[in-house]
């Protein structure tokens, strides 16, 4: 029976289905795969997100992709999650299960094995320094057919942590360049900034990974050299209270705005001077690609995946985390030079379009892989035999 006569059923498993980098890429993949060849369904361990954070759910449902919510809310319910997901997978009988993020890798791999799913693929999206998580995922990887890494640096991280190198495959994110180019700048006074102010922007979860606890004390030095510049923080997380205290202690509360979660990140980036992302570690940060896509310079720490996105452009946009003087010099050089900002922004957009288009992600990295023309031939040849 041909592939076109019998689409292969695919189960995508994620921790939650709110708007986030991994979740966006899962959604793009589920929506972009050729329905003549693949029949996707999406499973989230958490409950259905409330509005306005259900954007991805609406996209999937609008295009006829079934979505399922297991409804667990804490780590104490992990056995419940495995049992419920296994039951759902038995009903779907997928040929392949692909999981995204740590909790989904844990529950998805064990549930898929229990349900008899023939092929299991884990997704590792960050070079997480946690040793206990690495031990868990390394053991899970023994039960998986492949481990998809979002960047070469994440794959190297997995190799160092003892993963089976033969199972590691690098598939970078892909991006809708036209969607980015269509972004229109938001009015920054909406966040309380004066009409004559210029704004640097951070976008991300407010936790230790993102490095704001280290970066915020540098703001007085930056503001001294750029007196017309303010700082916008978009996102929420467990460290928000501590970060607000650090801003107050630095004496710059009047020039920093905590905006919380926002639905229109592209419009915010399009209105910004540059993106600032001082992370301790990353995988392949989507927000850097989003900034590149709207033609913005980025100011990042030398985290995993960032240099793969930027390539040779990283030399003028990346500094080492913890090197305060280098970070301040980098930011002030970009903020104070209009022509440099325009040059970097245009070059960033061009690189993203040439190297990380959504079409390349879907039609080359995934579709070609899944029909047996790339690195996962053994898995996909087995699929053909089972169809």
C-alpha cells in the first residue's frame, strides 16, 4: 500500500500547549506536514490553556488537527499522566510518537512504550545543565529510536552527557519569514514609555536560565551612556519578584517596565531598538529568530544555539555571559550607532531567510527524513513495512 493511500499516524506530545517556543514549533510541524502522508494528533500533559493563551490550540483545531489535554497540574501526577496518555495512544494507534521538552519526553516515551507505539522519538531543545534531568533523559533515550536536537550545540551537550551518539539527529527550527516581515511596530507609550524614548527589549520566561538577575545591575552603566533608552521586560516567571527588587536596588525603576505576558511579541520587537537575551544556557531560542525576522539586531550571551542562528554575524552581537564590561560595550555600540543597527538588522533578516525558513524545516528536514531519504532511514523503513 502506498504512503498516499495510508497516511502514517503521528502523535506529538508536549508538556503544555500555551504559547511558547517549543509549542510554536510543534504547531508549525503538525500544521505543515503533508496530510497525504501524515495524520497528526497533539497531546498536552497539562490542562487546556485559558484565553488569550490558547492561540496555538485554536490554530490546530481550526485546521482539523485533533488536540487532547491530559489535565495534570503537578509532578506528583506523573504516573496518572503516563496511564492516561497510554490509553489515548492505544486508541489512536500511531506509527510514531514525537515528544517535546523534559516532562513530555518522560511521560511520552514511557506511555508510548506501554501503548505499543512502534517508534518513539524524543526532542531535546535546551542544553539544560541539570544533571538529574540528563540522567533521566539519557535512560529514556535507550527506549527511543531517535533523539532530535534543536541545534548542533545541543547535540554535543547530549553526547557529553552520555547519550547514544547514533541516535542523535539535529533538526533546527524553521520560521515563517513572511509572517515576521508583516509585523507592524506597536506604540511603545502603551507600556508607559514617553513618545521620545527608545526601548531595548527582553522577551522570555523570568527564571534563572535567562540571566536577567545578572544583567539588570548593568543597566545604570548602559543608561548613563544612552540617556534616551529604556528597558522593557516581556514575560512572566518565578523570579519576577526578585528581578523587580533588583531593578529597584539599581535605582532604575523609572526606566524599566515589567509588561508580563504579551500576545503580540513580533509587534513589540518591531518597535524596539534591539533584543537583549543574556541567557546562561539555551537551545535555539525562538525569540532570537523572531527578532532577526523583523530586522532587529540582537544582543545575546554566547549560549547554545545562538551562534548557530547568527553564524558569522555573532561576532558583533554576542558576548560571554558574566563578562559585564563586554556586555555593556556591545550594547552601547549598537544602541548608539543607527547605521550599525540597520546593517545588523538587515543582515539578520537575510540570514534567517536563507538558512532557517519554515519551508526548509518542513519539506527538507522532516518530510525527506520521514520518507526514508535522510538520517532516520531505519525508523522510517520500518514504518513502510508496518503500513
